[in-house]
C-alpha cells in the first residue's frame, strides 16, 4: 500500500523538520517503534509474531504487513491526523509495482 500525504507545512523554512517531528510524535503515540538503522522506518509487532512496517520518504508512505486489517487501521489513523491521498497496488500485476488511486 502506498500513501501520499498532501500539503501540510510547505513553504516554511523549517517545514521538513517540523513535519517530521509531528509525524514522529504521532507514530510513537500509536506505539510504533522507530528503527535504530533508519529513522524513517517505523514498525510494530503484532500478535502471532507478525509485523507492520511503515516507511516514510519525504511525503510518501509505504505500509507493509500480512495483516490487512492492521494496514486499514493504520491508514484510518493516519487519515484522521493528516490529509492524505491513498494509492493501492493493482491486483494481479506481474511485479506488483503498478499503482492507481483508491476508489
């Protein structure tokens, strides 16, 4: 699942830093752990030893998990805090890397 965040703090000199601080605070408040290796990767251990991962790059987000319901919950939580435009992977594509706007 790929999500693209819309405008939030653009145009301010400290925008990227302030936006990241806001996002980081939000994710930690949802009990996600920030990776020690890459500060733009968050994860949460789910029941049964599974994980959900969120990767942040500028204003793009990639969410990965075997639990569809957990992905949907995180998506809902993010949408309640941030204005988002959501993209999802096409089903049945050979490499699974094509995307389209969610309907």
